[in-house]
C-alpha cells in the first residue's frame, strides 16, 4: 500500500512521488493550507495540502488526530527558513496529491505527546495508544534487536534453541507457583515454570551439549517495580564446562550486545568474592560506579560504653561499619534526617554520623551526636581506617549484619547519586564464591538453588554446611543482577547430600525430584549454565525506570491486565470441567 | 574440557593429539585391546586402548555403556581393511592415552540403538535417554536451525519480535482454555492463550507495523497424534497490507526454509478456492501429490430407483460423488472390504464401486453390486464424467456432503498411498475464498475466527451470511495445513456485524471484546497476518510421524508428562492461597 515509510524520507527523495500510510500525528491550518504530520513506525513527515488539489484538500480538512490515512504526493525541499533540524525528515515535506481516509479515530483518551501527563492506569487500559509514543516503540525495537544479537551470538557458539514446557510440575525455585488445574487428571495441577532449570539440565543429560532459550518464566510473588508475574530469561546451559567457560561465553555475549546496540565497549569485568562484596559494599550486587565503601569497625567499638555499638560489635551475627562520604560535611541536618528515614526502610533504628569539619583540630573539629560515647582510641581508629579528610562525613551502621548491609548498602547508592559521585556509565562485575546456604532459625536455604555444585566434597559439605561455598557466579551491572548461574551437581550422591542439608527427606526428594535423581544415575555429564533477566537488561540499556516500559502488555502491581480485565470470573461449567470450584469464604 | 567434538574428526586430523568428552556408546574387547565408540552431539568416533597405556587401559576396562568419560589420544588412520564408509569418522580412530571417568551410568532402561524397540511409555519416562538417540537429536538440531532461518527471513523483512502475554484473558478461538486461578483477585482466573491473535492485532493498532513471534499456544483439547496441549506457532501480522502481501511474504519464507534446510526448490503454489478444493478433493487441505479426484454425479442419479443414491442426490445438503482409481480393477474383495471399513470411521454407511473390467464390452464389462440399480444413462454418464478406462475402478460416496467429503477425501489419500500413486515429494498450495461461516443447527460459527474480514460489505453480510466469503488463506502442504491467516476487520461497525451474525449479543461482545472494539475506534490500520504450526512444519520436513518426536518434553494422549509426573496433586495450603478447591464428587 505504500512506497516508503514516512520517517525514511530525506532530501535525496526530492522530486519523487511517494505513497505513504500512517497516522495523523498533528494537523494544522496555516495560511489557507493544511499541514499534516504523518506518523508511521519509522517516524514523522510533514505533508502539505493546498486548495488546488480540491478533493484531497477537502478530505484532509476532515481528518483529525490519529486518523489512519493513505496518501500520495511529491517530495520537495522545504524553504531554508522553515527546515527543522530536530526532525529526521525536517529538510523536506510532501506536497499531497491524493488522500484516502482508511479509518477514523475517536479523540484519544490521552495526549500522545505529553509523556507522563496521563496516569499509568489509563495508559495501561489503552496500552495500544501508549505504545504509539515513539519512545515506547523504540524500546520494543531495541528489545527485538537485542534478542536478535543474543541469538546470533549464542548460535554462533553452537548453542541450540530448544523449547521446554510451560505446563509442567511445581518447580523448586522457592517462589509461589502459578497453578493450572488438569481436566484429564481431576484433582491434579500443572505449574507454570519458575525457570527451565531442570529441563535444561535434563537436556544436558540427553547430550544436547549446548542449549539456549529465550524463555518465559512465572512467579506468583507480590510485585515490586521491577517484577512481573511473567518475565523472560535468556537461559543457557552447556556440558563439559567449568565456571571459566560459562563466564567467558556470557561475558562476551554481553560485550557484543553492548557493542552492537549501544556502541559501548564495556570495561573489564572484575571478579569479586561474595564475602568481599558484602564487606565493602553491603550487597551482593554492588554498584561499582559509586566510590563509597563500608569499613568494619566492630573491633574498635567492642568495649565502648554505648550498647548501640558495643552490642552488635560483640554479637557474632552483628556488624558495625562506617562509610565515609567525601565532602559530606555539606549535608544539612535535613539531608541527614532524610537519610535516617531512608535507612529505616531497611530496619535500621538510626543513622549515626560524624562530620569531620577540621581534621587537624582533634575532637574540636568533629561534629557528631555520638562523639561523647566514643573513646579517643575508637575515634582515632575510625578516622584512620576510613581515611577521612577535612570536609568528609562518616555514616555508621550497627545492628544485625543483615540490617547493616541492607541499610548502608542502599544508603551508599542513594548518597552516591544525590551527591553526584557516580563515576562512569557502566560498571560490570562478576560476584563469585557464594555460600551454598543461608541459615535462618536453624534451617538452611539454598542461596541459589539446590542443584548448584558446592566447591567442596560431600563429606566437607556435611561437616560444615555453613562454611561451604558454591560454584555459582552472578553477573552484576550498575547495582543490578543481570544474570546468575552455576556449575550444577551431576552426581546423585552429591545431590542427595545437598537435599539432606536442606532438610529434604529422601521420600520428599524422590517424590519431587525423582526424575532428576534418576537422570543423574544414567550418565550425566558435568554441566553448568546461566540465566539473564532479559526484561531488566533491556530496561537498563534503554534507560527505562520500570520493566513495564519494556514489556508490551504488562500487569499492574496487583497482577492484573487493565486492558483485557484479566484475570476475570469464569463460568461454573468451565470450572466444573477442570474439577475445581472457587473456595467459599468460610472453607 | 575438549579440543574437538568426537563426530568432527576426519583423516585431516591424522597425527593430532585430541581431547574428547562424551558417552561410551559401545565397548568391545577384541584381541586384548579395548574399543570404545565415544559419542557426543556431533557423532561417534572409535577409540582404541591397548595394554601399553596401563592406567588408561585399566579404566577403559571398567567403563560400561553410557558412562561419561573424558579422554585424550592421538588420531591415526585405520587400516584400509577396517575403514568404515558408513561412519563419518570411519577412516580414522583415536589411540587412547588417558581416560577419566566423569560419571558412571546404570544400565539404560532401554537400548538406545534399537529404534522403536522400547514402548513409548518407557521412552517418555526416560525422555533424556530417548533424546540421546542420534535421530532425535537431529530433529532438534533441525528445529533450531529452522527457527533461525525463519527469524532471519522475517527480521530481514522488517518484522519485529514482540512477546505477548501467557497469563491472559479467555480467548475466543473456540477450544477449551487452560485456566490459572489468581491469588490476588480471588475467584478470578487467567487463561493461557490459544493464540496471540488479539494481542497481535492490538500491536498493529499501536503502529508496530510488522510483528512476529515464535509463540507458545495452549488448547485443552482431547489429543490426537498430531496435537499437544501446548504447541508453537510462527505468528506474524502486518499493517497496510492485502492478501497478496502476506501470502507473498510467507510463501517466500517457506521457500527459503525448504531451500536452506533441505535444498529443495518448492514448486509453484497454486491458488484454489475452498469450493473447488471441496468439490475436487473433498477437503480444504488437499494432498495434491495424489492424482485422484472426486466428480459430482448427483444430477445423474437424482431419479434412479435406489434411495441410497437418489436420497442424497435430492437433498440440498447431500452430495453424490464418484472417484476413479486408475488400475483399481486389481483391488481384491478384501482390499475393498478394508476401504469400506476405513470410510465408516468418517460416518459413511457403505462404499459402492464399479470395476471397469472391459470398457468396450458395455454392461458385461462392468462388475459391481449396484449395477442393477442404475439406469443405462446414469452408467454412461458416470463412465464418461470420470473418464474411466478399462482396468479402472470407481468408488462412490452418497450421503450428507460433510460425510461424503470426509470419507472420500480420506479414502483418496489412503488409496493413493496404498497403490503407489503419490507424485512428487512436495505439493504446496494456497486455499482461498473460504466461507465466513459454517452453519450447524441454525447457528453460525466462524470458519476461521470472528476477526476475519469478509470480502463483502456489512450490508451484504447481513442479508446473506451463508454466501459470504472471507479474506482468509490457508497454506497447505501434502495434505497438511501448514498455516492459516486472513485480512482482519479493522472497523468497529464490521466487527459488530460479524459478532451479530455469530449470535454474540452487544453485551457479550462488550464484556469479552470491549478492548478490541475500543481499539478499533481509535485509529486501527488495515492489517492481516498468518500463523504457522511450527511443530507440524518440523514434523513434515524431518519425516517424523508424530509431533511428539519434534517436541523435547511432550505430553501423552491424556495430557500428562511421564517423566515429571505432571500434573500432580497440590497441597491444600497452596490451593487455599489461590482461592480454589478441588471439586468433590457430588458437587
């Protein structure tokens, strides 16, 4: 129906007759002439209708915003004075000859031009309108190109694209499953996969050697800004590999994605053990663009007469840490109150600080509500260990280690951004040497998942589960976990040992994972892999704030679709067929 | 862990030291030497261990079938006498030096070599073993390459890969939905999509212009050999297009798939109206490789004194048809009895025939149980209209048109194969000009789906729904529907008219499709698309009998996974959370 896309017309088309299709982005009358900005996937072009072309002019007079039209006309240069350098097609315009209205349009529910002017609810209800905004379209073009580059890279490395089931068995990732009642097996349920983890391991047992998939995954969790009930992973697995192989391949993949799509040459990916990341940054996904670090000072404060510090300093699960903010003296009382409130989100009961107004002036040069509680030695130790200089501020965290890490870890990022300390655009790293387990109330939980290979023997794992490290690795970029993976257990004895440590009985293991334990018996190769969060990767690279901006039809925070009104009630006949009923209030 | 894949070694590697990983496919002792056939994704290679390499020999002595090993050795030419031309690596062998057992393997539950020897149940339970068979692996390599070619082709044509939701609203394709109870909206349900139909139309309204997706679709239907609860479509849609555009693009896509993967140059794709396909072949997906056709003879038999023929001949919904089988005289009584039974599956109450033993001999030369019921004129008419020659046989069908078409349509294919009449390897065609509706018991059903554009105006549709044709097109290959699509309705008035014809009230339309009707109001472009059944395409091209052979982890005929035992019971707590309970017997 057309000869060109609107957005592709340039001075080089001067004199050509073109046929265009698209939406009327704007319509203006000016000096007895009608100007239409016509929009299609590739951009906008200005079309002029003058009264000489009687019929077309009359039709152009009728069109309104978002009408769908087809038109023909001749490309001509604009007068120098009215060329628009901000518009890709701004050197030219089309002198319209014919115009057909293909479809009319009611007045849009919100202005497409005013980004953010409309509330998110109305934008989600009329998603197909919101997606017309050039920014949105660009996100999805970017996403499509990104998956293309990823596929090309992985296929070039011998990875096979294999689809794994969506209707499957409850998976062990630990989040809540979405369930699907079975009609043919009444009383039984499928679960939607939280990841293709076990299937990809079974493909390795099958000898597929190198698998990848851009895979839909499902978690029925309470949603935050960066979560959706369904999300997409770049999922891969390979056999006869070690950590270096998977990390090398995937690092190169991410490098080539950044190079091809953003023309960015990523810097080196440093490797950082989990313990170091927690110690220096309070986080297992540190944003290395921010030059602030945590410093342990428990030893300096173990004996002070101030329980807020000495308590955690003497608690094996406690942590006392300081974080120096260069130039932080300029923070106002109000700023610090704001940060105190901010860290309370993470459970911190307060936010102590010292302002180093004048390092040379001794205690006189320091300003702090807690100074009186500290010994001279402690103060000296803190100043020297943080390397504080005149003008700096030191924040303190003292609590259970978990709270200190979360509070100071988050504060670090916030202060770093607020004070303009962010260095560079992209700071990737690998976090490695994770503990196998987290302990809570005497129960162990897998830090990654129960199929992760420990870096010790089954015997060592049994005797010291808390000290055991895993062969896992996470790729972190700018404080976001881009992807995580590990070398997997390929031997049934080790797998049973890990299940045991997790308190999974033999019966439960057999019932839930019997097929995996079986598979490991019949000749499983050493294997490992990794999964990237595709939505998050696209969000980071396009500079969006929410993954909702890079998912075509996202759900709201209550996991509903405003456009289709899903989920929705279902008639009783349909429920009867699949053998379930809605639970009544008092059941 | 390796320097080469086993299957890649050739005479050109002679003298090289290689490191290999893989599975022990076979182990033989012969003349004091151990032979291992080592297998990986790329094939098999023979490795020889002799007692000189003491340690390795001792380990090689321990390995059994399907053990996973890593080994190193030197490639050398085999003696001329023992070269194996049937094996890609048959000119060489590897003289083993070192060997590590990476994993042991229990005796496999079935022999990998004996194709079809094991029952399907056990093969599905140990799917990861069945997938080790080289034939199976090849199917999935083929599938991965096919999607690669499809993606490259479509992206080259400007199609964007966009993901649409899996958790969505009940869709209107007419099959049973899989339901997912919502936790956050108690009593409400998501449905898994039967296709991305409405979402892709909304992407067109959003101005995405050209969309594609390799999309999972779900239908809770009773399964046949070529159906699965979840299956995959190559789904595409474009704006500002007409039939010719979509058919041209997709025909070229399929051509390039055949050329690149099978080195086959597909012949012309003829276009055939639905009515012609039904008339000549009794099917809307005729296998054109089979040179047998149906011929209408109702007019010849309307007045014979034989109700079996004259009844349907005078029934407006009846059909009386003849099918000539060249050389069919050689069919035995038993053959014909077999075919009679075969057509009874389709509801045919019998299978009349005439053998033309000698065309010149008049009635004497004909052999048939029904001859006595026919007038001389009728016989002459039948012989001339079918063009029967001496040696031919004519089958008859007389019943409701639907039964005749299904029975003779299926018989055509069966007889064609049985008698070796199949001509050529690949016979593609387009079937076009479908009716908009099928009528059953006074109710109209959409032959494609309710969003298909009629080729007439809303007024004409209202006045003659039965006569209305649609702008739909199906691509058929060798009697299988590869894909189907249409130009869609882009105008709300036409959409309402079609809903009306289907007996969908305004309220129901608003409730179920309100978002689509809304979207059509706000400037919907003319658009159309098509969806291919990927599983079926791969099945046809790899020569498999079942789509289960081209799906990595398929379900059984009762929609269960033998390997993971999905679906499975779920504990009450989990059901309570999502607000449902299993229906008790008497509810």
